[in-house]
């Protein structure tokens, strides 16, 4: 959508193919139990400037909520509450005061975490996993469970044993070191499909439920598309915004385009559990759960919360009723105002390919290929960001500019 809006705005006539009946890919919405829900609870940070600009460009800036200052509430299973809140100080001192009173860590553990945070730039040059890096910097089980896992696992959608230390360091430096307001949480106040539909209205032609079978380059160097309905059309240029595996199917000879290792990305699942209950709304917008398979809980409306499970390999094939029961038990054990609530309804949404994790040594591709009129896009490509909505938007802009630079758009 980012590439399409960018190209259309510069005078190109864009035809968008979408294999689903819904627009937006992994950032879409659909109806569950009479409620319109997102395909996963998507969160962005204030430092996600291109995503914010994308939504603003569509005239929907008022549909974005961003915290006035960074603040996170965390619950443990015994009902203990801890809070991290930014103070009006330069980074990273803006979090120092609240961190020293963070109740989920003992004093000795707080000091160990502080020492590791002060050394985090070292991670940018490490070939270790983040779990190995944490052990080398003296982190024990208590601080891993109470601090590192709740923040890093959802941010990268991977267990610490599979997260590269340099990726974790990049997230932490960008969120907590570059700007005191960078880590402020944000989310959309309307289902994501509303934003995606606004983007789709900018496009010249839209084909839903129309998968592309093959992409070929004709004798004049022009790309053509054969869709599932058997229609082939020739274009001046094409942007392929698909996951690695689908890209290798569309371009079996992808090495000729300068692309490599498309089979070396592992899909990582996310599960969201939607719970409707009979209690008044808990007095928070969102909260982390400590030492729980439920990393985050979001207040979606009166009597409605959404529980997010990142790196959900263990649960993605579990029956929905069991997943919902597990989530309800976890939130009731941790959040005191829900301890006596009764569950009215539940629904489970699963995204088996929520993000794509490159294996060790794999270099993410740039958007420009060896053919100037063929570009790739996707949050998994190289943008300087990890696999997020921000990376998706940045990749689309870069792909559009690659096509424009070829003077074929």
C-alpha cells in the first residue's frame, strides 16, 4: 500500500493485485463475534515516523493514538504492579528514576539490568544471540523474565535464543537512547482495514481476490503478470510486495534479479486472544504480563480485552478453546480488577506468518533489483528497521523510488 500510494502520487497509474478479499495483508481487519478486529494487535512507537506520515498522508492522523510520555504498566501473577514512566530528562536518564523503583526486580537485579543497558551499544557489533549476550553481561533468570522477555520478545516476535544481539541492540538504542519520546506507544483507534481502505482509494485500479501466478519479463524488458483468472497484462514496472517464499515462486530465477537466500526466512507466528467479560473496563490502556505466555493485554472497549502472544510456536496449533482458557486464567491471575470477572465470549485469531526471521548470516535484500523496472517491498526487506509496520512503509517508499529512478513509472 505504501508503494502504491507513493507511485500514484507522483503521476503513475497503479494497478494493485491482492490475493485476499481483504486489503492490507498482515495489517487488515475482519469480523469476529460481531466485532471488527485486527489481524493481530499492531502497535507502533513514536519513532515510527514513516508509518505516522503514511497515515497522516491518508487524512487519518486523528485515528492515531500516541502516549504523551512513555509509560508502561506491568502485572505479575500475584497481582503485583510495576510501572516504568519517563521523566523530563534527556535519554537514557529519563527512565532512571522509575526503573530504580520497578517492583518486579530486586535491587541487585535492577543494577544488573542498568549495567547491561549501559553496555547495549556493544551488542551492535556482536555475532551472538541476545540470550548469549545477556548471559555474558550477567543477566539472571529474574531479570530476563521480568524485563528483557516482556519487551524484546514482542518487539522482534522471536525468543531471545533466536534474536540476534545486534537486532535487540538496534531496538533498544532507537527506543530509549536517541530521543526521550521515541519509545512512546501508539496504536490506531479504528480497525487497520479502515486505514488500508483509505490507501486503496488512492490507487487507479484494484483487483481483490486475485492472486498472481507468474511474473515474466518480455523481449523488450517489460514485466508482465499472469493472474489466477488467466489474464496476462504487461506493465512498465512492477513492485513485488510479497513474503520471501511467495517471491521465490513468482521469480523462480530470482538470482538473476540479485536476490539470494529467499528460502532462509522462518515465519514466526503471533496469536491474539479476544476476551469479552462482565467486568467494568480495567483502568489502563495496555499492560505487560510478567512471566506469562501472554506478553501484553490491550483494553479495546468496555468488557473487551485483547491478549497478544508473540513467538507463539507452542500455541499456534492449540485448539481455540484451550488458548482462550489459558489466556483468561493468565489475565485473571495477574490483573486484580479481573479476578472475579466472568468470561462471556472469546475468539482466537492466528497469524502463522506474522513476521519473517532471517537465519544467521542472511542479509536482507534491498528494494532495488538488477532490473530497474522490478522492485521488491516488504517489512522483511532491508530498511534499517526490523519486521514492523514502519519497515513495511519504508520498504514501499524505497521500492517506489527505485522504480521512479529507472524512469519507467
